């Protein structure tokens, strides 16, 4: 039979009483520790007042003394008073009663706390609501969201240009759907007024037509503005790779934002000059151009942009060159003697006879100078391809090297008004597969 362990209190004249005393002491110690963890003092919340009375058992008489102040630390004064609901309570007097400083009770998540500063007017987070401590998220400033316009609001309502001088936008509802940044939604300032002023008027002179010469400008149209550029008289001489051809080219441009432009290009109605003649509609190219930064004259950094287009098979089969993407970097330099240099570097996609894609390096340039206030002349050229798919499409065997084309010529740009511009140029092919000649006359209108 197993033996029982000796009871340490066994044999004591009153062992059950000792057990009871030990349990009461443990409960008292636990209660004291819990009260200290919560941060509640044992002194009730009372303002400084009359002295309290305590009995002196030895003398059998009562003595009086000053009331003991509530516990105080550097941050707040905590008492055992009941926390008031709501972020702010009525001010009360300081428990110390020294300088009469007004204290405020707040933050019910930490008990009844007193502070000389009124509580901030902020939202209580879920963490504080569950009593898990203070959350820094509640102290963060609430971000004020921009006030976006409705679909039918006037995009030019806050323009500094008088309403009588504002030119209507082509698609005003579309301008209220796309925002590159929120700066245009803020209160009036010089930068925003300048942007809205550009959008409020027709201006074909800046950034100017892109089809006037071979490279494309690094600049884009203002948001909501549009250009239509068309060349009803465009001729390409024959080359070893294709017959001579007539095109009626067009380029439609629309400013989605002040820095992003959507474009649709096509060589339009096309007719080959060989016999028998072949006519049809040249395929469409969908194009995006993005203006990255303006020119920095002090550091000699040119204005820059990037352009990507996709040549589609949407057109007559005879003139189709397949689906081909192309990418180019665009740069504009201001040079001495009032010269302006535009040049582009890019990769242009072509299709071989097996339907595969071949990519070649291309480069375009134009050097322009203004002769009169509204009239400029330029010399320009391209290597392998123009900035837009303007040269007639031709195919070749996959064993052939990339085509070698070099075209150089000159032309003019005449700004008839702020809304209408005329341009033209004549060029000659110098090597290999280049067209023998190229001539173009066209115009651009701001919408």
C-alpha cells in the first residue's frame, strides 16, 4: 500500500485556519498586482478639500492631516475615477491644488487620465476600442481626396481665360475621366492657370504638326485638344523594292493628358502607279506618345519623349504589312542661331515573306529655322524608316539583309493662323531601296 506524503501543516493545532489565511494572502497579492498593471491608483478622484480624519488607537483620540494627492507622473495623472465616455470631458481642477491648472480627462482606453492639453479630435481605432493600447494610425492626418468633376462638368470652368475667349473642347466628357495628377484640381496657382490657359485656346503652332517632316516632336498636345493632319498630295518614286505610289496620308491626334497623346495614322487612300494600277486603303497604325520632360537649357539637356505604335492589318490586303510594333525615343534641342533640332532613335518592325518579324534600327532628323514670325524652313532626312510608317510597305526573303534606305530633303512650315498650318517638302533617295523621290503637301488644323 503506497504511503502518503506527510502534511507540512499536519499536527498543527489549527491547520485549516492557516490554509485559509494563506489563500486570502495570495488573493490580496494578486488583486494588488492586477491593480498596478492596469494603472489605477487606489486614491479616489476628489479635488483638494477638507482634511481627513484617522483614529489613533494608542491615544484613543482623532488627528487630522492634509489629504494625500493623486498619483502623478510626467505624462498624465491616473486616478480610480470612472472614465467618461466620449473624447473630451469637462475640465476639472488640478488634484494638487498648487497652481490651479486646468486638467482634461480623456482617452477612456487608458483609464481616467488627466492632462493639461485637451485631447485631439481624432477617430478611435479598433485597436484602442478593444483596449489593446494606443495606435499611431489615429494620429495620422486624414488625407483630403481631390474633388473630381462629374462627367458633364465644364473642364475649363476654372480657366483664367474669359468664357467668351475659351474654345470648346472636342470631347469634354472624356477630359473629366482621365487625370494624370491632382494638381489641376487644386486651388488656383500660377502653374495650374498656365496649364488651363493652354487648354482653353486653339494653337497649331505648339507643339506643331508631326507629319510636316520625318521626325516627331517630343512634345504633346494639351489635355482635351486635338489635331487633324492630312496630306492629300503625297508621292513616292519607285525603288527596286516597290512601285511608285500615291497616298493621301492623315494623322489624328488627341491629348488624353497634358503629357500623353493618342494618335491614329494611316497612309490613307493609296494607288500604285505600275500597270495594272492597284488602289485601296493603307492599314491603320495606333500610336501613343508620352512627353517625359522639358528642355533644360542651362544643363544642355534636350526635351524628351517616347513613342510606341502598332501597325495593324486593318486595311487593304495588298498594302498590308502585318501586325508590327515599333518604339522610338524623341528629342528636341534648341541650338544657337535660332535653330531647332528634332531627332528620333527607334526600332521599326517589318514583315518578311514568311510572315516573321524583322526589327531594324531607324533614325530621323530635322534641322529647322524660323525665317519670319509665322514661316520656317527645314532640312530633314531618315535612315531605314520614317518616324511613322509612311514609306510604302515591301516584303523580302528572310535571307536578305535589313533594307538600306537613306532619304534627305528640305521643306517649309507656314502657320497661317493659330488654328491652321500648311507644310510641304521634297526629298531624294540616296542609296539602295530608297524611293527615288518623295514629295508631300499637306495641312494641319487644331480642333
